[in-house]
C-alpha cells in the first residue's frame, strides 16, 4: 500500500513527510493502523548522529499505538481489530535472555537499526525507490506499519490511544528505571536528573515505590514546576546545585538512588551523580549518550571505597508483554498519571515543530495524533 511517513535522509536534516510504499504482512507479521505516536528524544539522536545508522533513509518513530488491520500467516497472539502498543524492543519469548525474564534484552534487539524484517530479512518499506530503515523495526511516524507480532502488545481497547502510545518506550523505560533497575524502596531518598517524559515516569515510579524524598533535577523551570506537581519533594537546576541541599536534607547520607534520565548523556555528569549517591547506593544511567563517546569522569577511589553501584538500563529492565498492560492498568486505577505527561499533540506534518518544542523544553512528551488526513 502507499501511505505517508516522516523520513530522515541525512544527518542534521529535517524530517520529510512524504509518500512511502509499505509491504503487506508476511510470516508472523501484522499490519497496524496507527492512531498515536510518541515523540521520543531517541529519534532525535538519529538526526544528530548520536545513534549511528548503517545508511539512510530512515523512517522515524518507535513509540506508538494503533489497531491491527491485517494478519499474516502463523500469527499466534493477535487478530484483526486488536488494539496494540508497539514495543520498541521485540520480545520473542524463547531466546536465552527472554527465558531468563529479560525480555528487554531479547536477542532480536540486535537487529533494531538494520531495518531488516524479523520474519525474512527483507525491507518492508520503500521511499523514492529506495529501501527504508524503520526505527527500531517499527517506524511509528507513519499512519500504517507492517511489523512482527513480537513487536506488538495487545492492550485494553478502552485505553485512549495517545495515552497508550507512551508506554511503548518512554514511560516503561522511566518507570522501570526506578522500580526494576534502581529498585527504589519505601523510605529511600531518590534523585532524578532530567524530568522530561522518561524522567517524569521514573519520578512516578519512585512515588509509588514509597520514596521519602524525591529530588527532581532539570535546567528547565517548566519541568521543575511540573515535577513538583507529579510528586517531587524538591527541585534543582543542576546536579551540582543539588549536592549541598541534599547533604543537609539527609544529614550527610546523600541519595540511596540516583537516576539519570536527561535527553542526552555526557560522561562528565557521572561524577556529580555519584557524589549525590550514598554509600552502597545505586546510580542508574538511563540516558543515551553518543555511540562514539568513550569518556566518563568519576572518582574511582570514592567509587570503590564507598561501595557504590553504577548501572546501565534499557527499557527499564521491563518484560514488555507483562509490564505494558500492567502500566496501563495502573493508569486506569489512577496510580500512574499519563494524561498530564502529554504536553502537546501534533499532526504528522508538524513533526519538526514538535521536535523543536522538545528541544526548547516546552514538552514533557509531544504526541502525534493521526487523522484521516494523514492517511
């Protein structure tokens, strides 16, 4: 079929909304009519080259929700009419990481940036006569997608699509940063650096986990104000600014957990983050840095002698088939505020405007809402 998509043709270029050709579902695949797509910072990393792609063009988008409209052969879990959230890391359920309960580390994740279909290694999208790489084997910046069923999770049909889209990446990553990876416990003091879409979900995870003090850190005043509304007890503009007040707040103990969720990671931020981290405390790096960045600044003596832990994190350590529906259940019960995390909605044609708003600090999360005009 022919439809539209937001295509990136080279580094530091704007997204180009233009016609694409999309293949029908093959073995194990479904076609999805997209209703909403979250505008995650990770897609901007494609623009800057922080996440290197093997080639261009690239169809952006890896966070979204929609309705299954076609089902290919041998699909076992989905049928036409099912409402689904796209999981930005596919989960096969039977590789070694999946079998150990680490679906976020599924071996199929190794092919996320190749653009080659899980089912047969083909390319399912073309633009201007060229094969197109869909971001994370998805490409949610298009009103239709053909994806493997491993990348789609069935959800309750009563969930609003724009809310559901958020748990395909950012919310699950942030929430799991606090609950799964940092393992926040009742009474903990927690610092969260960067309170956009991912950080605000981490903040809510810390609230529900019973943290006593929650310190939000962000240079943007709007985001600090929003963090206090979402449950933060204190807010500061930088890691360095937070150090002395946190020392006074905790009588010198510092933070049990520090979670880094800023839009772009810099190795120089690890040292002040570890300074905020208590003895035997944990610092979680959720933020993405440049693939080529190899430099990290930290005091190795204090890191070892104070027995601190530095952890990486992808997708919040989540098992998406379980935790995507779980988070939406928490939304329905009022324990997870997703609606207020959507700062603005955009049409597909407004994608560059939406990303500029993100860079300008105006959004916790921007969402593309698809209409018949987009299709």
